[in-house]
């Protein structure tokens, strides 16, 4: 396609975007999700090229992709932040079009586990997803993780087996892994013509036609009959497809039971119903060339849901506590979820919004139900990766960004002030690794605080804490790569030079039994004194249930106005840790008795009393340390398997099992993060550089007593209780 023609089409697409003429049934909000290096960004690039959005396909290796626009992404060749982009597709003609088209809002997400928050918040607001698999390895560890995340938010998916043109491609093995490892009811809708370097196109199982091209750079499609040597295989896969989807459409099922074949319309309708119900997942196979991507775009429009195909949005009325629904229509009261915050050097703070119902305009006043504050929308922009396009208004089903709202952050609900609703928020995993950070000079001190606050505003898994004893600033996140990137961003975007210490494991503290403690704070310094006295009970909670505080005061033993002060003292003490200075989790705290003085009692006195009481109670409750346990998957040639398992066992790992996949053996294990520092180097040494590994956070477990004693001794606090 000539460059000038493509440019003209892209310009027309931009005009259509401004005119906002696309009806809701022709909007698709989709994400592209996968394991790292499966080909998400390359797939996105080809989609943008095929739809006329770009006139040249970008390359991850060359750092020329549209969605990987950050300097850190282009240098490392990985996606770090999710990027949103809008493009258009005409199902009838299979090309980019100027009117009567489908609008596809795409979010390209990271594959690296350190940036899992980007995937989590994207899936929360999307209507559908393309799940990309490496056709050589099938389902990988992060594939399982993002699949579970999509299940959590009930996101319909279509699957793509990518890289079937590369050496080692295994179409049948990859499909088998989808069935076995994901338990997915999936079947191909296309099968490859040739594998590895012999790959020349695909068979469309819906129409039973072959779509081929001649060379690697050839974009001209040839439609013809299925090659003779593939007819039996195509019939086998088509029969399996019909068997799996017939139950979702009455007419298709009737024909299947009669022994006749459903029509193309009936088969597509059955697939669509199964996909939208979240019960069937069609598989497209091939590489990132024209034929596969055009079929994939048709699949997005034909099988993935529009906003109207999904049920009304459910939320809670903050005034009554009752469940309420919002129809996904422009005529319904406005409701939206803020799912991402970024700082743009040109326009300032950008809040990404998924609009579920109603309309939103520049200058409009909206209500933040989460924070219970009113906000005024400054400007609205459409997103094209790092490019912005100003718009006057936005409608139900759209993904846009707002400028000028100050107090809204990730997970907050925005709505019509006259019709308040609170939508389900977004939950994020707890950080597992920390490091100390210090400004290089005094002039960097203030700038560093500002930069860290802006970065934590953007990333919900990035936490900042001051160590009161050492005066250090501690930053925490999901992994070393995430923290490395954030420190690099501080230097480039905020001009802050800072030094960092060695990464430290994010331990937690908790208790194992019920205990009580008393806190009494009395000071008499002439004139009015200070008096606070309370009795507190602590109880262990289940792992991951968090912290809860409750007042059980009866008969006015402590006036109600002092209860919040006690809770504040308790919370601060638990945050700063009691055993070794690590935050305390999974604990229930109840204040059940105490006393007060009519004149001398004050909030500060009860805050200190609460802090003293909870410390005494916790020390009586069998304090223990918890450590993050990582799910580790090592891919190694078989001859090194014994050495790898031996090394993992020495690291306190529990081997979960092994499996053979092609020429390598996969070792699955659970290992403490504290033992995995420098593991990449050790693994290279053991395997002569031929093994690789992947790890992700799994859960927290109690630290063995002898190791806990060493950690507590280093902290300078009291030894753990028995």
C-alpha cells in the first residue's frame, strides 16, 4: 500500500474520531495480554499498520513502536506502562475505512510480572481481550497469571498462537497446553498452512477457504481452495469447533443434532455467544503478517462484545448502601471509573477514565464517590499512546483521559452528583521488595519528595515510607526491575539524582494467638496534665485478611471522641512494626476498656496509650515474621536438571514438580524471595548459560525461627517471643 494513501486514511480516521459518530454496538474496548516476549506489542503494531493508523510497522528491536514510547521501554525492548490507542476497522471490506466502521480502543499491556498492576487495572475496565501465546511454547507462567486476572474480571477473550513461522513452532502442542494448563474450552478457527519457515498462510475453518501469500513481505492475499494434504486436518478441526460451540446457539445446535452443518452466519453467531458468555475461546494461529492480522481484526469485531453486549454496570448507592445498576447508554446518569493516573510534561496530571454510562463534557462538575468530593473536569483528551487529541465531550463505552482533576486517583468512581454510585474498585498485590533511596545533594531532597509522590500516584504497587529510626526513605515495589525503572524515571523526567541501597525483602509481621495489653499515659507538668488509659485485645486473622480495628467500649469508660485517637496510635504502631520494624498484617484489634480524666484526658494522650497497649498485646501474642514466597519456573536442558534442583533445594525451595516440554525440562518450585538474590547469575553458571527462569509472587509464609532471630537481631529490636 503506498505511503501517501495510508497517510490520507489515517488523517480521515482522526477526523472521524472528532465527529464521534460511532454507535455503541460498533465500539470494541480490548486489551492485548500475554507472557513477556510472546508478541503483544508487535501484534499491536501490525494492527495499527493494517488499519491505516501508521504507514510503517514499528519494531520492538529497533525501538520504533508506537505503544512502547518511553525511553526505558525502547532501551529494554519491553512494555512497562499500558498504552491506549484508538483505531478503526471495516468488517465488510476488511480494511481501514472512513465511515460505517468499527472503532477499536486498544490497550497494549506489559508482560513482565513487575508491572502486573498495569494488566490488573486495564482488565478491570476492558470489555474483551486478545490473549497472545508464543506458538513455540504455548502457555507460559505469566500466561496463567494474566488468564486468571481476566477470569477475575469476567473478560471475554480470543486467543492468538503467534510465531508459528519460527523454528520450534508447535501448533498442536500449544493448543494442548491451553486445554491442560488453563482448563479453557478453546478451539481453533484458523489453522496454519505450513509450520516454521514453510508457513505461507492459514485455513479459515469458518468458510473452509485457504488464505495465502507468497513471500515474507508480501501483503497480497490469495483466497483459494484448501491444499489437498490439509483437507482432512481442516475437517477434523472444523468438526471439533462445531461440537464445542453448537450449544450456544439454538439453530446451530438443531443442525448439529440432525447431522447437518450450520451456515457461516449460524456458526459465527454461536462462537460470538460463547465468547461473550466467557465460556468459549476461539484460537487464531499464524504470525504477525497481513493474512493473520486481518482475520484477527475481523474476529475482534465479530466475536468480542460491544459495551451493549454486556450487562448493566453494578454499583452501590453510597447514601442507602443498596445495589444499583447503570445502563451502558448515553441517556443514563454519568458514571466512570478512574483506572490510571499519569503525569504529562505538557498538560500535567492525566486521569484515565472508562465511561460506563452517560456523557462527560469539558468543564463539567462530577462527584468522586470514593473520596466524597466534587471535581471539575478541565479538558478531555483521546489517547494515542503518547499523543493526545483534545475533544469536547465523551460518551458511554469510551476510554478517555481528563485534565484538571486533582483528588481523583486509581480505582475512584466519578459520577453525576445527583445520582451517586460507587463502582467496584481495583485491588493490587502487595509489594515484595524494598530499597533505601537518598538524594545525591541537598537540592535534590525536595525534588525527590515531589518526584516520588507523583510516581506513587501513577503506580499503585509503588509505596514510599520513611524509616523514623534511620531517617531513610524506603521505596517498595513488585520487583527489582520496577524499582530500577522508577529511579531511572526520577533522573530523566524530574532531574533528580539519587543513590539506592541494596534491595531488601519486604517482610511482614503478624501474631499467632489472642492476647491483651494495657496502655497508660500519664504526665503531670504543672497546670493541665495528660491522661490516657486503654485496654486492647489482639486476635490473629487469616492470611491476606488484613487489619481491622473495633471499639467494644460500653458504659462510657472512654468517651467516643477519643476512640479515633486510639485507633490512630494503634495503626501507626502496627505500620512501623513491633518485632523487627516491618508492617504488621492480618490482625484484629479491639479496644474494650479503659479510663479517662475529666480535665487531663486528650487525643494525644489516648493516641500514645493506644500505641503502648497494642505493643504490649502483640508482644504477648506470639509475634512472628512472614516472608514473600515466589513461584519459580526454571527451563533447563535435561542434563542440568539435577544441579538446578539441588541448588533450589539449598535455597529452601519446595519443588512442586517437573514436566518435559520439547527439548527442555520445566522445574516448578516455591522459594523464599530472600534466597533468590542473584539467582540469574547462579543459574547461568550452573547451566553454562542455557537455562532461564521466571518468577512471580505467590504468598507469604512464616520465616523459620533461626532465620527470624537473625533478622530481628539485625534490626536491633527485641527477640521473637516463644
